[in-house]
């Protein structure tokens, strides 16, 4: 069971990951990204590693390199390191739960200003937020289960959705 926390910088992904680890009564693996992939091989290694984890273990990722590279690559580096289509990404994440961390823009902008950011993120933040909004809508059309999370509201709804997703995954063996 793969639960992916995605969203622009300052959107509450890491805080939600910490809350999930603290509040959920589940044994799980929490993976955090430490910046963009440096090369295509590193991206392929992460994808392979995620695919090899048994589905009975819930895995929560604070970003997934395929999704985040689809947003940040074209905006920050003017190219995406992977050549995956939306259809391929849809198949890749068909059994995952993607939590789109997306509070209102003023909260996002405050979050970005409070943390040190990779070069180009602050200057391109609006474009990054729009690209995430667009990609999440497109992945949802491809059949990916997308839930929106706004950290300015109570977290209990998203935590309950995660518990339900894990329970269903355990029942169906995926």
C-alpha cells in the first residue's frame, strides 16, 4: 500500500508525514525525499525500490520522485528526467493513494517564506503550484486516487481516509 504525500514546498507534507507516524496505529515505512534526483539512474533506483516493497507493509512517501519530477523538472531545469506519459503514471499509481497537500495560496506562500528553498522555487512558486494542481487533476482522470489535504483545517479527515485506505489494502492484499 503506497501513500504518497505530494505538493509544492510549504504545503504541509512533512508535518502530515510526522502526524501520520505519530497518530496511526499501523506499522509502516516512512520515506522522505532529500531533494531532486541527480540523474535518471537515481530516479530508476527509487522507482525499483518502491516496487519491491511488499504490499502488506504500508509505505508513506514524503514526495514521490516520478510525480515531483513531473512538476519541478520542467519548471526548474526546463526538462523532466523521465519520459513517462500520464497514462503510464496512471498505471504506476493506480493502487496508490496520493494526498495532494494544497492549502490556499496565501498559506502556501507563507510556508515557502518560512523555510530555506532550492534555487528557483521561490521565484517559480506560483507556476509550481499550478503545475501540481494540473497534474493532480490529470492523474485523477487516469484513475489515480487523489485526496486533497489543507493543513489549515483539522487533520482528522485525512487521517481517517488513510486508515480506511490501509484497511482496504490489507483486506485485498495490495
